[in-house]
């Protein structure tokens, strides 16, 4: 081997030592090349070169912790991930935080904290899991109180409007709307309105008005979206007029529909990070659709497809052609859209399906627009949501 040629075995050995030693070895060994190795290096440095353990608690670092929990699943095998998660629990002071009530009282229970806890999942010690669930329960209950009534009112109103009929049974006549429509038939001599056209509600509310299928990408950037989607899913599942299904996916699919009675159970069934196979998830959801014209499919994803891109787009096109109302959200949170695949978003837009980030406060209205078969793109633009995604 000439002096100018490098030894691959030696290069690999040096890179491994660089990863072990950390950034202190930058000068003698060099920094990792951009890409996979650099991502691994950042993930290791965030945990083992951090001084968070001396500060204690999580505080405002929770969002970056949630992203880190997703990154390590991307860069390391599962056995290494388990070790790093356990180390994170210790170094971030989470065990102490959850075990001591006086410390629990000092922590702001918010969406970011919930994202961190569900990202840690099984790494949380058994002795601390009850406290972790209690903290998550507090946040979930607060959010549910905020959105539940608005969601039920929006969905019920939209279903009633969608079920309007001009041949109502006597008990289903909407007299206010009937009178308004027939004012031109007012008879002055009799001081009455002759209702030539009746307006009323059908009896759809006694049956299933819509099937709502929500599929959520478990990428690390979707942590807050999973929290909100689980809560909305639980609210919808409590309504007899709506059949709700909730599916979480990465390269595997987890159907958590049976857990919707309690969104906390849904959240602790999530696994943040890892790969993404949107095509596989949509294929599964297609199998749940039995009434296409009465179905709403909500995909929440950053659209970075690790599976078959063209097949994924073809499945969405087939859903739309069958009459399914398809909604694509880049995020369901107050944080706006994360980084997302603009090529796929553009391809969806060409099908008439806009991809945008939606706030939790706007989501009930979005559902109402979808139930009424309204123009979702125009609605998103009017709410200045489309600009947050495209």
C-alpha cells in the first residue's frame, strides 16, 4: 500500500474511537462525515457529553429530548437504544422527578413533557410508571376539557346539516328553516305561511353518520401530533354517530382503536422514531373502509416515505376516486409544520388534496368541513393554515 493510500480497516478503527471519545477527539481524529455517522455522533454527545444530569429535571429541554429519543431509534440497533434510554432516564433525572411529589409539583405538565415520557416508554422504571401516567393524565385531561365540547358540537352540527332532507317526518321538521324558506308563500288574509317546501333532518344521527380513520406517523417530529390526535380520537370514539379508528405506524402498524376509551393508554402504546412506511399504513387503512362515501381518512405525517412512494400515491388516488374524503396533515399541533417531503406534498396537491399543518383549535372545524364535503383547500387558505405547510 502506498503512503498516499488509506487503510480502510484503520479508518474504521479511528472512526469508532472518535465515536467513543466524543468531541474531545475532534482535533486528533477529525469530525465525522455528514450523514449517518454525524447523526450518531450528535445523538451520543447529547446524552453523554451533556451536563443536564447536574442541572436536574427537564424544563424547557423537553422538545429536544423528544426529538433525540426518535433519533436514537434511527441510528442504533434496538439493544443499544434500550441502554441509551435507560441512561437518559438516569442522567436527565426523570426517575427522581417522578418519584418525588415535591419535584413533580415544580414541573410544568405540558405537551412537551408528555412527548418525552411516551418517547421513553418502557425505559421508565416500573416504580415510576404510575407517576408518569399521572403526569400524562393531567395533561390529557386539560386538553380534553379544552377541545371536547367544541369537537362534539362541530361534528354533530355538521352531521345534522349533512342529513338535511326535504321530505322529513313530522317530528324531524326544522320549522325555523322551513318558515324562512317559505316566506314568499305568506298568506296575508290568513296571517300564515303555506309551507310548500319542508326542510328537516333525516334520522341519520341514530345511526353511524361517518367513519373516521386516523393514521399517525410515529416519526419523532410527530410527538405532539400523536398526543393531540389521541385525545381527539378518544372524543370522537365517545360519539355514537361516528365510528373512529386510530392507527399508529412506522415500519410496523399498531391499531389502537380498542384503546380509544382512554387516550393515556393510546399514548403509552406509541413508539416514537424509527423508519416510515406510509404505503403499508394506507393499505391497512383501506381494509378498514367499508363505506367509502361516508368515510374520512386523516393521514398525519411529515410524508418522508421509506416505502413505495408511487404505490402510496396510487392508494391515495384510489381512495379519493372511491369517494373517501382524504385529509393530509403535516402536523396536528401548535408548533406548525415540521420539515416534510415537498415532492409528495406537491403530488397530493395535484390530486386536490392539500397538505398543511393544523392547530388543535382549528381541527374540529376542519372535521365539520370534511363531513359537509366542503372545499378543504379553500378552508385551509382562509385560516392561513395552507401557508404553514406548503
